[in-house]
C-alpha cells in the first residue's frame, strides 16, 4: 500500500497527451485534477520561449489538433501557474526546446521560478548527431545547462527518443550522454516506448544507471514496434504514434519498469500517450492503472 500511495503522489500527466483538450487550458487543468492526478508536465511554447520556437510551433499546431498558437492565451508565467495551483496541481517538470535553452536561457531562469519546478527537460534533438564527437559536444552543453540550473536548485534532464541507440564507431550516443554528463547536473527521463522502439530493454538501463533517471514516461504499446530504419528522423517517430496505447492496455511490462524505477529513485512517473485520440479515456485509464498498481 505504501508503494501504491507513493506512486499516485508521484504520478502525473505530460500535456502532449491531451492535445484535444488544450484549446481550453483552464478547463483541461480542471479535468486532470478532477480525475485525481496531482502533477503535470508542461510543454511550450511558453512566454519565455524563443521567437523562432513560437514561429515553428505555429506551423505545427493544426497537425496536433490545436486551434491557436498559444495554449496559455497570452498569460505570463505567474498567471499560468496561478491557474494550475487553483486546481491543486504541481509542475515538477517542464519540457523546453533546445533553441530556447540556447538563446533565451536568462529569461527562462527569471520566469521558471514561478512554476516551483525541479526539472527542465529537453524532449528531443531534432537533428541527432552523426558522430560520437557530436554527442560529446551535446554532453558538454547539457552540463552547462545543468550547472546554471543548479544555481536555482533545478536540474537539467534529457528525454531519450530512440535515435541515441544508433551504433556509431562501435558505440552509441546514449552511452556517450551517460558517460560524459555530470550526474550532479544532468538527469534523464526514460521514455520506455521510444527505448523499445530502438530495440532496447528499459530494465537494463534502469539497472545499469540506477541514479541517473529522475523521470519516466509511462506509456504502452499495442503491439511490438521498432523503427523502420534507425529512428533518426521525425517521420519515423510519427510512425510510432499509432502504436502507443493507454497504460495497461498494451504489451509492455510497465509494472516491471515502474517497480524498478521506484527502487532506483525515479522521482515522477508521467503518463504520456502521444496525441491521444480520446484524451478523457486515456486520463481515466491511466489513473486507474496507476491507482491499482
């Protein structure tokens, strides 16, 4: 029972799951809270995001089922958090794109404090490195982000997306990121679906790097899915979306992943079903799965 209570308190929703509800941000927060979740993981663009990021997002929004460029309706960070807290929700982590991290970091530092968060997560590298040295350069940059965030008691987190497992010179990018990032400043968010899509076993990585994962994306797979090539391009990621299923309704051993994660210090377990076609069902099914764990 103690593990069950701990899991519910440490569970939340990555908002990418509920695109169909985010045209009304305030109502979506009410729905998440009413189901029983205590935490959310935000994605941008935010008020502090780079102009380039906001422009890029505008071109994608219709594909994601959004009717507007800004899900926050022009509110500033303090106002956004007020809506979240009015619904008894917390924001332990935020997904932030690389362009914003590189070019709007000072503004991010000034505003992210309003969310009372612990982790800033880079969700993906849109153009994965082609060399081991390329991954080493990213590791150095991640260390820099993490060191700066440590000054406000936050940590930088990298979210795996499967492409990191491509073999380059008898090595893999994911190994470089583990080996060349400072554990004091850089943690990882384990997305079990994308790791399986690369043909790897999440349990092995949880056991090999027990102190490095701070977050987990809890998502299932309706049937086995492996990248058609090497997972290096967004079109291959899009192929995987149709295989993502609600937790407990697929074939992945999620209870094993979660149990290992609880043993090895994962802080929060965020449910995510990329672009769910029925976000209400996904929220309810996911909550019941976690509650009955």
